[in-house]
């Protein structure tokens, strides 16, 4: 027997989570000054990670999404265009923090 209240709650949760994801993408789009290396150094993930997660979750649901399409979804434009317009050269300090945080 299916509990319709739980189904509704699950639908609401999925809708809320989807809205939060869209809000995160909007926020990242508004904060192009937040470089991927800074995100990696502070949070352990970046826009490229989100793109990879997008592909993986699509595949888990039987939907084929290539990495370039996922990147365009996350970046809001083709990655090469975004990179040319907004990505800055990583500083020595940023690279050192990255290396230090990724020692295993």
C-alpha cells in the first residue's frame, strides 16, 4: 500500500532539491569571481565536479548526457567561452593550497 502523503512529501522534497540546485547554479553564475580553484580549495568541489556529478546521476537514471553538455548546463554557456571570459591564471598560493589539500 502506498502512502499518498509520503509520495507528496517526496515530490515536494524533489522539487525543493531541484530548486536549490537551480539556485546554486544562478549563484555561481552571479559569482564568476569565485574561481574553480578557490572552490576546490575551500569546499573540495567546483563547477567541473558538478558537471561530472550531473553526468553520473543522468547515467544512473539511464539518461545519456555527455560531459560537454553537462558543463554547458552548469556554466550557463560552453565551457571554452566561460573559461576565456572569466577564468584567471591560478596563483602560486592557490596551486600550493590545492596540492596540499589533495595529498592522500
